[in-house]
C-alpha cells in the first residue's frame, strides 16, 4: 500500500486504529489494556482520535489530561521503561508503515517526547531514590 500524508481525521483514525491493533496483539503490553485497564474501546478510541488530531492537525478537540489515567494505571501495574519502549516501537512502526511527510514526522517527534516524559515520571514514582537526572536536553540541569 502506498504511504500517504496525514491530512484529516480519517487519517488519524486509521493511525490510531492500526496502532491499537498492534498493541492488542503484543505479547508484552496487551495485558495492560485488556486485563488491567479493561479498556472500553468504544469510549477510548474517540478520545485518542481527538488527542492525535489536536497534536497533528491543531483541531483543539482534546481538552483532557493525558497523564492522569497513566498515574492511576501505574498504581495497578508499575509502568516499566520496557513497556514504554514497546509502546513507542509499535507507534513508530504504525506511523512509518502507513504514512509519510511532515505530519507523520511530527507524530513521531511528539510520541517520542511524551513517551520520554511519561516514562520519566513513572520511573520517579516507582524508583524515587534512583536516577534523578532529567532525560531531556536541558543544559541548566546538571544535578
Ligand atoms: C506503557 C505505555 C502506555 C500504556 C500501557 C498506556 C495505557 C493507557 C490506558 C490503559 C489508557 C486508559 C484507557 C481508558 O480510558 O480506558 C490510556 C489513555 C491514554 N493514553 Fe496511554 N498508555 C501508554 C503510553 C502512552 C503514551 C506514550 C501516550 C502519548 C504519547 C499516551 C496517550 C494516552 C492518552 C491521550 C490517553 C487518554 C487520556 C484521557 O483519558 O484523556 N499513552 N493509556
């Protein structure tokens, strides 16, 4: 199939649906969605369309707190770096298999950045006494 640009909400839907197809087939992280969070997909998917449409197409349709459910989830199952790495691997594979162009690159950049922050926050909670350095480029932070 020829790769396309991400132009409208239908493209976002295809991206999100294909990503969760991969997530749900994944041997490492599918249990979190299926058995721990017991995700109601009819409810969750439109929220994810809004999220990615806002990030990539400036729709303004997402006005929620993306971090919050992950803090709750982290209490049920500690979200390890390996889970985040797999999440990102599946997301990157989805984007690069289906899409090309500026918005596709933006999707990769945004996903990597949010994943990095989310993984860092969870790691701080799960291992408060270990690595305190911020994993982002931040010259002011050398503690
Ligand atoms: C190990 C990695 C991750 C796991 C296991 C995970 C799992 C989940 C689960 C179970 C939910 C709640 C679904 C529901 O409402 O039932 C959720 C929501 C969400 N996740 Fe993740 N997630 C991960 C990483 C990420 C990352 C890196 C991003 C962003 C780039 C992200 C974006 C979102 C958003 C936007 C929501 C909806 C929040 C809302 O309710 O408004 N997730 N995630």
